[in-house]
């Protein structure tokens, strides 16, 4: 079956023979499509089967012209259009040339070689860069992108740097962050009181020694501070957890090189390319449990995966050359707050966490976290979009279609969790870096800073602001403060619109949005929704059977409350008797007394259809997790318990005529029966996941749409997503899921803009 790949490449890819190279490669591989230059880079579309297109992507990276440098490489798979040949199209000029800002780019091989050359004037210099690598988005203050419009303007170029900067034949021609030891930034090591201990290379060497001996270092990187600790040292990892108030949420690891990654994790070809790409994200990998030396189990307790990245800045490389062991490299903040970007702010906020501070005097204009990705069904799936990807745009309305709500400038403010914002100017939607959870004053300030930042950078004053329907989200309250400009979009409709827009899905489709929480049009808590959507409308057409959620949002942190609500829906007050050990074993007598009264009086027990909460409830029933220490923990533990080899599933019911209701009660009955028969948790988890896949397949058949759109946080679950795709495709459905934009709430802002053109309705009478 043919597919279409759409590739956007940015960097030194014009005037270096890139288009003839692609033409020859496509012709050799019998790929049909085109390549085109425009003001921002090179764009390629090619059609063939998925395996050939995967090889095409791999060969572009490996065989590119010698003078070419790829600074940004984004691609997604779309429906074929029926190209009959491969051609080089005329270059396209746009009015939006100034609106494109490159992300921060990992250190290039040329600069790495120079940095390690004792005869080079930038030997061991931690701020080496060129036109092909280095900071961009994190240092730019305004467009156009010139030295005077970056935080590097305070450093006056020496004569040698100036000569390189002004020479069109030099690799550093107009490299705005250009610097050297004589004229650029430098590094210092401070203690927790801000007193300087050492500087330059001595500071890096001493920091490495401190890390080896179990100390925690606050490290000023490209887009903000990271907290660094020895990943092999149990006591250092435990100390970091206690100080950072992070009980057991996984930490990311930075490994010295690709070979050291392969010693601790399984790495396939696509994962290898991602790790060594110019984006250099954190890649989720299956960990190895071997007799060799492995990172502390405390790095990711109970998790069969590790989030791993390679050094991407020269300062990281230099530190790792002294250490040559995997280290924890996590965002430097108190839990749920944005990362620090200023050394004096870091001293104030991080002195209770870090023992020492490795800092420098190059100012960071805006915080940019590390991106997180994984490979799902042979495709890259971005889970957190930040360094290396943001703020590159998603093209919207590629066929030139317009709508009555299609304002030229639209701001979308996203949701409450995993927040990012988006700004539409012309045919592009620029999605911000990851902001995070808007639950603290620091996060709210960062959210507003990024909005003002985008408006300034893109010289935009939005005519319309799109926000979530939930009235209590900070982002929604912010949007509504602009009288007359705000338009709200239901959370799950935004999820479906986001995936539909990213994949350029045309015509009718069934949208399936499953996640933890979303304020529904009827005032209940949605999270297991089905939508019939077209180019002009989105109709709510189905939902999971609702159940009460005792304590409302408190249930997000306590999976046992979701289990209580599900079991109360099934068995009523009987669950509070001593004979029902699933409840009496998870709550004390006082809690049971309060919860029983809440349920009886229907006080603070909102109804929910959330599949995320059903995941939590099942995890609680299986005693995998009663209280979660981070969002999605119980669902992750349920996923990790599943066995790929189990094919069985539970019974379920689909009820309704015009509006579909998925009745999950038979699933829980089956689980309780298996528990009573001492069936293993692994088998039960597998059967539960398989049942969800069967529900999707049966729903697809029920609605009769050939195109199926999957979105929402539940589809971060690789077991669920991959098995769903496989079963749907085997039954001749065409499946779309997220690639470049997160399936979680990090993709909501894109969907809020895309959904504005829809007429919204329902087949259920509210």
C-alpha cells in the first residue's frame, strides 16, 4: 500500500546540490513526488510503500551532499495524492520568510572535531558553534535574526571571529552566536552560596569530579538549567529525588555516546538516527537487564524503559568526556515549575537541591526543555515538543481553503496540563515549546511570557483567542480576560482537530479521543469520546458509560477513587461492606465513612466517561497503584504489566442507536472473575488492553467510516496504539495518529485553532 511522506528540511541545504541529490535518489528508488526550495528550507514529498520511504529518509540523512548540513528534519506520513513522476519544482518565495526561527541545534561534527583538536584556537571551548549548529531559539530577542537581536550582542567579536563571520566562504559566515575563548562567554563553577570556585576548563573538570563523588550539579545548558547526578550512584539519585520532591517519576539519562546507550538499552535503526540527529531529543528506549553495569534502578523505578539522550551542546560534550558514565540530566526546577534560565534565579530557587552550580555568562532568552520522542509502529512520535523542534510550524490549510472563522492571526492558549500555546499567521501555525502544568504561579508567569514572546517575535496581534471549554483552567481565564476575542473549544474536539490537521485528513472520519480529563459540553468529565467529523463539522456520536468520580480532580492522584466510582456504579452500597475487600483494603474506616456519604448524597462526585480513569480504576483493582505520584503513573504500570503474547480479551457491550454507549461493566466483571481464579496480573492487563482494541475496532465497524483518527493521552500507550493500528489496518481501515505534534495535551493548542472552522453538534440530546 502506497503512502506519502512530507519532509521539511532546514539548514545548509540550498546551493549545495541538495535538489539534484534528492532527484537522483528518488529516481533510483522509483519514488514519485517533488522537491522545492522556499524561503525557509527544502520541502520534499514522495510516494511509495512505507518501507521504501523509510529507507529514503535514512539515505537522505546518510548520503546528503558533503557541503549540506541538516539543522531541522521533520517528516510525517500522509495519504498519497497520486504523483506520476518526480520533479524539481520552482522555488517558492513567501511573505513569511522572517517568521521562521530555527530551533536550537545540536553540535555539528565539524565543530566537535575542532573542539577536540589541540591545534585549533577553539580547543576545549564550550561555546563553539557555526552556521550549522548552536543556539537559535533560546537566544533570539527579535526578528530578523541578527547578532544585535540576540543575547550574544553583549560580546564584541574579536578580529579573528569577525573575519570568519564576514567571509561568505567560511563555515561561520553570519553565524550569529560565533565566539571564541578571546571574545565569547565563559564557564564558572559556583558553590550553593554563589561563590566562584573555579572557571574555564578547570570548572568543567571539577564539576565532573563532584558528580562522580555523588554531588548534584545545577548545569546551565542551552535552554535552561538541568540537574545532573551520577546515574550509577543510588545515594545520589535518592538525594536528588528527595530534594526535587520527585518520588518515583522517571529521570532522563544522558549517555556519553551511542555505544554506551546500546550497552544499557535496545536501539533500532530509527532510534539510533534520532539519538544522533541534529534535534537530539530524549528517546524512550527499552532497557536491558544484564550482568553488566546498569544505571541505578532508582532512575526509573519499575519502568522497563529509559529516556535517553546524547550530549548536544559543546559544554555537555566536555563534561561527558571527563565523566564517561551515564548521568541523570533532568529539568532544574521544583516539581511542576518551569526550568530556571538565569544563574541568579537558579541560586534562589535551586540552592535547596543543587550542591554546586556550573554556570556561564551567555544569557538565555527563553526556557526550552529537552524534547521527548518514541518510535511507534515504525514512525517518530513526539511526546514533548521543545528543543530541536519548537518553534517550527505546522502548515495549515495547504490547499488554500478558507472559512468564515479563519482569521489571519489566531492565538490558541492550550490546556491546563502539558501546556503549549500556538499562533497562526497566514498558512502556518507556530507551536511553542513545552510550557508544562499551569498549577503554580511560576508556571503561569512563564505561560504569559511565552505568549507575549510569540506576539513580539511574529509581530502579531491576534484577532481571535482560542481556549479550552473548562472555565477554571488558567489558560481559559487568561483568554477570557480579552473581552470579545475568546472562543472556547471543547477539549476532545480539539484533540481530534489537532490530529486531523497534522495529518491533513480530508473528508469524513471517525475521531476517537481517549484521555484522563476534559470538560464536556454537558458539564460532565469526558475522556472516552467518539466523533463523526468532516471538513466542516464535528458531531459527538459516542461515549463510554459514565460513572461517578468521588472527589473529582482528587481522583487523578488517587486511582483507588476511580476504582471506587466504577465499582459503586456496578454494585452500589454493597462495596462499602466488609465483605468487599477491594474497597475496605484500600481505605481506612474514616475515609470509607466520608466517601460513602459523598456517594449517597452525590456530593463532589462528577460523572465521567474517561478511559484514563478506567485505566486508573483497573490498576487499583489489580493493586498496581492506589495513589499516584505523577500523572499517568497507574496507567503506565498497567501497560508495563501487559504481555504481548496474550491474545484473549473480555466481553463488553455497545449500546444505543444514534448515540453509542460503550458499557465497560462486563470488562470489570471479567477482571474480578480472573482475580478470583488467581489469574496473573500480566494476563489480566493484556486482556484489558486487548478489549480496548476490540472496542475501537467494533466502534469503527459500527460507525462505518473508513478513516479513523486517534488522539488523546491514552494513545501514548505504545501497547494500545500499536495493537489498535494493526487490528484496524487488518480490517481495511485507514488509521491516523500523531507524529510531529503530541497526542497528549501538548497538541491541544493546534487543535483549538483547527477546530474553529467546525460546526459542532451531537447525536445525543443534552
